[in-house]
């Protein structure tokens, strides 16, 4: 009986460890949620168009993330009432890091098409997913 209880506890604990989400996955999920929140807070009319990487090749992911992080700084809130919440969300999104696997990318931020802030954020959300 004692062995059976120990076995059941071991099985339960090992199952919990295997189903736990990694911290990196949680971080990306949080950043994705913040990007979706920004879509409702960002000024889209009369706003600066931003270079929006779409479907970057494997070696250019670092460049794409860098372009998005630069573009995030240019976004403006739709109203001054949401400025504090907007700035806090921007800070969280800026914590995104991506390590480049030593490959050289030939494309630059300027080589990507310019799009509206909402389309820019949708492209960023797609990259995070």
C-alpha cells in the first residue's frame, strides 16, 4: 500500500512538471497580449507609417524584432487619457529580446514596406506567435 501511494505521488508530480509552461513561452504570451492591447490604444489616423517586416526568413528574425522595437517607439496613444497605460504597455513590449544565431541578414528595416500603426502591430503579433 505504501509503495502504491509513493508511486501515485511520483506519477502526479512528474505529470505536473511535464505540463508546466516554460518561462520563455509565458513571456512571449504576455508580450503578445500587450501588443493586442496596444492595437486598441494606438493612434492610427494621421500617424507616421512604419516599416513592417512580414514573413522574415529564419536568418532575419533578429532584424525583424529590432525593426519592430524601433517602430514601437514611434507609436502615439489615441488620447492623452490613456498615455500612462500606453507607456507602461510599451515598456513591457520593449523587454522582448531575441538572440541572433550569428547569421547575416541582407535586409534592413528600411527595406520593408511602410504600413499604418495597426497593421504594424498585427505584423508584430504574428511574428511573436
